[in-house]
């Protein structure tokens, strides 16, 4: 409902007529004052802002969806896609990464399916039966694990917020009912007005509600607030005081919007404009009738300028995408030409393979294309590369002589492995055995009828040597195995400790256990997981004694430093120091980002939930920074 239609003023003893409004009237916005020819264009602007703010109403306090960058997923390898997915799932709010995860998932599945098809073609070209083909990869398992964790987090998130959203909505509807009832209360007008202001405060703090209920709830609230202001004609001083307060704040919002209209950073301007519209709608009431149309038109004009600049920005971006499409189409046509030309020799095909790889890299680095042709362009590119691979594989399928040459090379490696499998000269033989294993991998295909037989023969000789080597090392590690057994027993003892409720004495008990743990010594590298179990046990002990989390973390860190400083390889200590420095830089960066974010809230009160959340995040990060700096000081003391 436009502000110019909100109130009906009555004078003297004239009766005020309060009529029910229709749902259509409730859904109207202040844009209804525009000339009919401009309504369609303006609606696009305000619908976009309303939709985003309605989304905020269901996920209040979360700005991550505006700040997490979208990477060029189409240009990333399978490994890089998995790493990015794991990072998003671990570090970002689950409700903020849906589009990112969907993009990664689509690219991963497409690229992995292409890889499987290539492996299958190779398998069939070597003489294998299609029914026997199977291919899996560790990177696929990592992807499935990360995606499963994301789905679990998402389910938990929506389950947790569902009840809160419903409860908040019920609370807001109850507030509206109480405001409706104020005009029928027989009490002093000042008392009624105070009750009304209390209800407004309750509304502002009522929390997020479902986005599909957002506009109806707010329009209904504003409607009954405006009816109450009509009722206040009995005491114009109170009403006019509110009108003046709202006018002052709305003028400040307008001034900020007009400043943003001059800002060249269109995305940042539009994000803050959304906040201004949210404040205008959610935090401020009506103003005197004589100012309503004037201030709304000013705010609307600034809004339109920002939107038009943003639209122009995206129009330019579309032109860039079109240029990228031309580049990618040209690359596809080059691959098609290379496939058509083919080659007549091994070297010729190898040269074309390098050309194809370069074209693939150029394709992936060419940038985004218009969304409407993205899938079709990617599908055409994949099919073009597959066609090249099919033609290449047909050529190599006929190279039987090369396969027999490869067979002879592998037989030579088998002879070397069998001659050295019983060698006692570890320093000379171990590098030799590793080298011939790498050489084996580099040799191409052999006739399929010989493949399994020679592989088993080669594997048996290599395993024979390395099994003896491992047995010898296991004997040398008997002391470490004994240490592992002792630590396992101590770990069981720690879990049964009973405390005296004397914090200092109990803390000394814990430290004594840590000292005992250190005294036992190192365990085999493949059993170092017991250190993690020990730290978890310590966490439980510290929790029972109610030790401050930072103090507990430092005690555990000192234990870790003792272990690292006693390690034979100094790189462990160096890696720990580099890790801590990296964490310090990351935390500093987070603090700087959060403090920069505060600058966007120039006209927002300190008690605003968004501002309070940012301040709380800054405080948490500063506590974390202090802890990391303390750790860095301790590790520096060891050098």
C-alpha cells in the first residue's frame, strides 16, 4: 500500500470510518503512485529487492550468498572440484552454498563420466569384454563423501529452522492481533500509545519467518499500524512526534541511496540498497501526508538509477560472454579439423594429442558463455574431444608391433626384479626397485593374453623384496610398537580417572598424565592416530575440570610441540610453524573483512541484529587470533 493512501485524517467530532481492506489492496506497494506507463519497468526493480528481502526474512543474518565467489568450475580438474567442495562444506554456511554445490556437482559428474567413457574405450580397445569393465577412483569417493556431508548438513539446517520460522510467524500474527485490539481498549491514550510502542519493539525482534508469508505479514502489520495512527487523531501530538521521527530517518535513508546512486560498484550499491529498502519497510512507519509522495519519489528515483546502472553492468557482461562463446566455438572447430585430418604415425598422433591438450586448456580458460547455451557448448566440446579419442584409439589398436616391443621391455624389467628380490643392499636396491616400478608404469600396452601373467610375475618379485624390507623395519620398530602398547594402556587408564573437585589438584593430575604420555616415547608412524585419541581424552578431562578452552588448547599444544621437537625430521616442526602463520593471516583477513562490512551499515543502529552479529564475529575472531599468536610465540622459542 502506498504511503499516500495510508491514513484518513478526521477533524473535530467527525467519525472515523475504518474499513476492511482486500488482499489485493494489501499486496500493493508504493510504486502504485507511478504513471501507468512506468509501472512495469519499476516493478522489475522493486520485485527483485522484495524477493531478496523475503529470502532474508527466512534466513536472517546470513549475507554469505552475496559474498561467496563463484569460480570457473568448468575449467577446474576433478581434484580441484573436490577440494573446492570440501572447503565450502567445511567453512561456509550450508544454506549459502546450494548454487555453488550444484555447479560443482554438475561439472564433476560430467567430467567423471567423460573419464569413465575414455577408460572404457581403452579397455575395449585392449580386447576386454564390456561386461567386465569397472572403473573407480579415490577422487570419486572423496566427492561422494563431501556431497553426502553437505546433504546431511542441509537436512539438519532446514529441520532446525522449520520450527523456529513457524513459531516466529505465530508470534508476529499475535502481535498484529494485539495492535488490532488497541483501538477498542478503554484506557488513557498515553497508556495505549506506550502499549503500541512496546508491540512495535516486539515485532522488530520477533525473528525470521517463512519467505512465502513475508509480504502478507508485513503488509497486514503496516495496515493495522496505519489504522492505529488514524485512531490517534484523539492525540495528535503523539502521532505527529512519530511522523517527524520517521521523516528524519527516511530522509537519511534517501540521502544514502542518492550517494549509492553515484557509486561505480554496482553490486555493492545494490546490496546496500536492499538493506535500505528493508529498513524503510520493516523498521520505519508512516510520515505526515504532505511529505509522503515527495520522499517516496526521491527514494524511488535513486533506486531506479542504481538498478539501471546494475542492469547496464550485466548487459556489458553479456557481451563478454558472447565473445567467450565465439572463442570456444572456434576452439571446437579446430578440434574437429584435427580429428578429420588424423595422423599416419605414432609421432604424428602424439603431436596432435599435445595440440588437443593445449586447445582443452584454452577452452577452459576462455571464460563463461551465456547461460542459455552453456550446456550445449559443453556437450559439443565433450563430443568433439571424444571423437578425436575414438579415432586415435583405432590407430593404436592396430599397432601390434609396438605392443610386442612393450612386452619385451617389461620382460627385461621382470628379470631385473627377480635378480634383485633377495638383495641385502637396501641403499642400492630400494631405489632400483622403485625405479623399475615407475618404468613399468611408463611402458605402453602389451598383448592382452600376456598382460595378467607378466604383471603377476613382476608384482611377485617386487613384493618379495619389499615384504622382506618391511619385515626388517618392523623388527627395528619393536621399541615403537612397545610404546604404542604402553600408550594404549595409559589411554584406558586416563578414561577412568576420578577428580576431587579441586580444580588446581585435578589440573595437576591431568598434566601428570601428559608427562607420563611424553615419557613413553614415539609410536610407529602408521599408528600415530593414537595421539588424536589422547587429545580427545584430554578434551573430555578438561571439560570435567572446567578448564578454559584456550588454556586447555595451549596445554595440548605444548604436548604437541614436545613431540614435534623430538622428531627425527625437523620438517614436521617447520610445517607446524607455517600452518600457524597461515591461520594467523586467515584470521586477520576475516577480521578485516568483517570490519569493512560494518562500513556498509552507516545508517543502521548498533542494536540492529545484523550489526550485533558482525560485532560478535569480530570478537570471536580476535580471541582466536590471540590464541594462534600465543602458539606462534611458543613454537618460535624452540628455534
